[in-house]
């Protein structure tokens, strides 16, 4: 793995929301932490503007995210702007000439990162132009960072991949899933493989089910046009949720290298039980939010949001049971749910261990199961729920919890997900980026579900804003003898 932090970073879509909210502050954090050696950034977008205007925009984005910084003027002096027509070869020729000048000025050794922070329909054409118009002809490394969505189904993903692979090898393509930059998602492997008390139990002999919830209180906001063509299934399940499933279910790699970790994740995707036809409604539930109350404020239903069809059949909620048909996980359901306008903003993983064979401590009540909870966001940490003797003379057991929270005295300077992923790309570490095989298998899984849902009109809306989704999502677990663990407070009596 390279440790060369010298690079020319070219951000296509540099005037967009992603660049302003995430990329500029993340680059500053790398600069502040002295993890950028020699660098320059060329912001590329359609409309013409002076360098000074672009640099001021970069400065304002860092100020808004991180507050006042003493060395901010020096940082933004490394930023340059180039107006660009993504479909015009002469525009790429101008960009190449400018990039070569910046490269020479900063002695960047021909290292280039191309970040496509723009609409997906431009990914393929830009990659082809970068190759044909000479921008990838460099003496250093060249790497392409692509945001999701990578296609909208398997067929379009294959077409996009063919275009990109014309210009870049698989090792040079970095498909970002920002969940893989989150501290506690990255911690899944450490929790599993660095603790002897967990890995021997991490199988169908000791685990009854695993639940992954990613809930949002926000609605679709101004993304109605995009969301109408995506929905929660493509927007969340195909990438973020399945990536977390893969990390939880993968076999221990023979070593912690990019290829070995990716290989084990791909084996999980290959083991997913394909759900199709009439089975879809037995394994998956969809929902769309109606009117309701969030934090005491009345909010509209999805169909009344801007740029949304008044008869929309698009799901804003998905819950499902994922089965992994291999030796380790046979019979263990992985329950996932994700949705908008829910009661709380939370991403949480709950590993529920099987009940003990005989309950010696309660003759009339059910003993609490042991749980391992991984808190991904907004709080970060780990909680282990155990049973221990109550204070006093009796031998009754009660639930206790052991918690590590990444807050207060234990707080680390946790970098933003994009900061870590940008740093990984500069180092040449693709471990936390998705390989094409992962993309292809996940689309193949999701396409079977979307095919069925597109053919039938759903009875929407079917859950109120401010709730935790439709009742059918609860029924999905109840028929297996389980229930969803709450995302806001797991300190509840199970037998209440």
C-alpha cells in the first residue's frame, strides 16, 4: 500500500452540495492533520467564475463546518477553478493543459485523483473523455472516485462499469459508500476478529438473529426527482445495508489485505438467498410515509413533497429478512429496515444471542437474552447486555449493560467518513470501497425485489411520519417469534 500523500485532486461538480458540505471540509481536516504532503485541487464545473470566487466558496464551506481556522487562507490557495463542458473534447484539452501546469508548479509527481461528485449519467462519458483526451496519461498514479448510485439496476451498472473500465483498471476505481467510512462500521471487523469472546460465538449455534436499522427523521426534502427513480430499496438497501450485512457475516480473512477482505465479502453476497416472485412479499415489506408529527411539527406525506408524483408508488421504507445460505449462518435471519420520516435518526446493529437452554432464575418470567449492540450513528459505541444477580438476598437475575461510548472522556477525534475515505484513496487503500463483484451481486439481489414491486400498486401511504414504519414490518418478525429492538432506548423490560 502506498503512503504517498502527494496528489492533484480534480473535483467534477465542485460547485455542488456534496463538495461544499463534505469534500472541502474533509480535505481541510486532512491538511490540518498534516496528512496532505503536497497537493492542489482543481474544481471543475460548467459555469465560469474567477478563482477568487471559488476559493471564497471553499473557505466559507470550511468555516460553516469547522469554524474559524488560522491557516485557512494558505489552504484555499491550493484551490483552482476551471469551467468545463463535460461533453466537449476541447474542454478536456484545456483542462489537461491546466492540470499539467498545476502539477508542475506543485511538483505533484503526476499523481491524480478524479472525483466525480455529480449526476450519475456523467460518470461513463467523463471517464471515457479522461482517457481519450489524455488526462489519464500521467507518470504517477491515477484514481477515479465515484459516488453512488452505480447504475439503477444490474444492466445499467454493467454498462457503466464497461465504460469506466475502458479508462481505469478495477484497482484504480474507488466506488464510495460513505457508510464504510463510519467509525463503528469499520469497527465491525475489529469487534469480531480481535475479541476471543465473540468470534467463537459468531454463528448459527449461538446467534438467533441480527437486526440492522437505519432510520431517518428527515423526509425526501428537495430530492424528490431523484428519489422517485430510486426509492429506499435502491437508495439504501442495495449499498449501505447490504454492505453492513457483508461485514457482519463474512468469514475471517487470511490476512487484513484489501483483496482478502473483499473476497470474503463477495462470498457473503454469493451466499445470499435469492428472493423472487411471490416470495418477495413473504420476505420484504415496503412503505411510504403519510402525514404526521416530527419533533412536534406537522409534516406532509411523501406524495405532497416537491417533484413527487401525487400517485407515487415509490417506497420510502423497506424492511426485510435476508437469509445467508452457508454453513455459518444457515437458519439465522438478518433483519434490515430503513426509512424516512421515522421516529428517530439512528443507525444501529443488534446481535441477539440465543436463549439459554433452561431458565434457572425466573420460574414465571422470561429471562432477557444477551445482546451486543453496535451504535453507528448519531451516537457511536458498543453496548453488551448481560444478566447478573440482583442486589439483595435472592438469586433473581436482572439485565445489566456494559457500554463504551465514543463521547465524553472516551471521545476520540473521530474523522468524518469522507475524510477517512479520501485519505484511503490517496494511500491506495481500496478496502473500504466497493469492488465491482460486490456491486453486481447486490444489484442481482435487489433487482428481483424491485421487479415484483414495480408490477403491483402498493396501498400507500401506510405509515405515519414519526412512527417506526408500517405494521407489516412488525409482523415480519413476529411470525418468526422475534420483535424489533427499539433504536432510541434498549433499556426496556423484554417481558413488559
